[in-house]
C-alpha cells in the first residue's frame, strides 16, 4: 500500500475523456492504422508533436463528475499517442473509446487519471 501511494505521488495526474471510432485519420499518422489503443493529448503533453508515438500507461484514479463508481479498479491501459486534442479539449488525454472502456465506465465521460510514459 505504501509503495502504491508513492508511485501515485510520482506519476502525473490529469483528466481523461474519450472519442468514438474511427480512430483514423490522426494528426500524427494520417490514415495509418495504429489499432484501437490510441489517444490524443492536449497542449500539456503534445509538445509540438513530440508526443507522437509515445506510449503512456493510464490508470483511472477517481471520478471527475457525479457519475457513480466510474473507475475500474486495478486496471490500466497502455495507449499510443496518435493525435492532438485541440484547444477546447476537455481532458489532458483523449482516449479511444476502447482504451477508456478498459479503465473506466464510458458513461462517466470524464475521469481523473494518473499517467506515466510506458
Ligand atoms: C477527442 O479526439 C477526437 C478525435 O481527434 C476529437 O474529434 C474530439 O473532439 C476530441 N474530444 C475532445 C473532448 O476534445
């Protein structure tokens, strides 16, 4: 438990939202298919496109709204950054629906997450 808290303290935190397929075209890779475990990032992580192709492990920490029990406990998902979540982006990480569904209830729409480069 102590180790777990320490690792959470060192990981970056933010919010995650999700988007529906199709997951192409993407800002990083055009029409290239990168599978379903993909995500877009906002300015916070985009770094002028340097984020493209990086892998992040994302874990749901808690809800970001009133949705009951949005997080799937004990799960995480590794996603490849393929897109830019534009100005007005409502999360730091915009997960594919498939990726979001692995860690949280899609009905919640938005959750707080912890993420590390994988
Ligand atoms: C998430 O990404 C998709 C695809 O790039 C985009 O259409 C959508 O607007 C983004 N969602 C948010 C909340 O910014």
